[in-house]
C-alpha cells in the first residue's frame, strides 16, 4: 500500500493541479465573453444602443423572444422589450420589473448607488411587448413571473453576481409575484409602494378614507364631491370643454356624464394618494364652474377615464378585474 501511494501520489497531484487549472481557464474564458457575443443568440434582438451614462460600458434596448404560454414553450411567441445597462459580469444585477410599459429608459436609485448592471423589463401585453393577437387567457401573474424567470435564467449565464429585483407600484407588485412563483431567482427584493389587495374589491380603502387626515380635511373633501354631484348639469359644459381641449373622449365608460361621475368618485382617493392640493385650496360653491373643473382635473385626472387611457391601460384593468384586485367607490356615502 505504501509503495502504491509512493508511486501514484505525485501522479494524482499532477492530475488534480491540471484539473484545477483547466477549471480556472474555463471560468476565465467564459468571463472573457463579451456582452455582444452573449447577446448574439436567436431569441435576442438588439434594437438600438442608447446614449450612455458614465456608470455603464453601454446601454441597449433589446427584444427578447418569449412564449406567449410558458406551459407550452414550443408554441407561439412574442417579443418582450428589455433595457440592459452593462458594467461588469461579476457585479450585481438590478432587475426592474415594470408593471406597465417601458417607453423610456431610466437608471434606478439602487443601480446608481451600487454602480452595477441593470435589466429593465417591460410587462407583457404593454407597450411593445404584445403578441400579434391578444389572448387574455395568458395575461396573469404566473405568466408574467415566468417571463422574468426566463430572463433571469438566461442572463445568469453571463452575470455571476447577486441579483436584486425592484419595481414601483404595479411594478412592485410584479416583484412580489415573481418572488412568490420563483423564490430562488433573486437574492434581494425591494418593491416600492406595492399594493397587496385582499380581494378583487379591497374594502379596506373605505376605512382608510374615513380615518385619513383630520376631520376638517375629510369634511372638505366630501363636501366638494357632493357639490360636484349636485351641480353636475351646471358644471358639465366646463368638463366637456376641458376634455375637448385635451382630446379626451369617454365612450368606453358610457359617455361624458358617466365619466364626470367617475371623476367625482375618484376624487377622494386621488386627493389623499397624490396630495397635489392642500385642503384650504379646495374651491367651494361660490367658485366658477371652470375653477371647479380645473381643480377636479388637477386632483382626479380626467384622462384616467378617457378612451385613450383605458385602451392604453386595458391590460392592467383586465388583471385588476380577474386576479390582482383594486379599490372601489363607496356609493352609500352620497345617499
């Protein structure tokens, strides 16, 4: 036995060192692959190179081929828009999961702080990331999370650092859903202002609106809503004039009268959501119709119920109605 070890130990040592060297070489050869080489694959199309920022080696807009139905990966596909900001393969990657479209590129504050890589992914069925024909059956949280899982899996072949997912509002919800379905994809999750609804109509909003702010502020908000409803006929011409000026139409909500009523109902939620106007600036019954309408538009945003906005955000409304939930309006508060 001793003689065997004496003869073969040096050989085994050489083999071990050779194997270790081979692994080292392979790792460094892989690391030496450029991003351009990595992206040279059939499911990725580089659309354009964006104006660079000093933090990155380059910023590109990509279209990545995705299955419409991830349960049938060999079926029909669509192209999903992704912005990639590259620093170094060994640095962390910030994954921004947009909840809507991604019309423009931006660098997240997390990416800026870490000076690392970033992938920004447009949500399926929004913006450029739409199939040629829309089948709503494939717009759900699992399919969207599977889009992100496929992208993470692909880019982990190139990026070896830690992964951080982040998103804002519906994008923050998308972070949560992705991590629910694929908990091992990322190391850190940072959703911003991400709603977690308890039902298709989350009734907690009514309790919130009954308690938020001071009693005086709440009374002023409710008083304005009642004023707007009571004087709907008087204010409707001003509402129509402003809508025409901005190019808003309201066929999908049932006409201009329905749109007006929806805007009044939206007012209380929007007032506390955005905080654009202090309560002492809420106009009263002596204000001109034009001033009432200008104020209501500033707070509630008439565009939200316009045909133009509904068509653009129809995928969101579908998701809210079928799976994600939304807030409602307390009609009883107005008798």
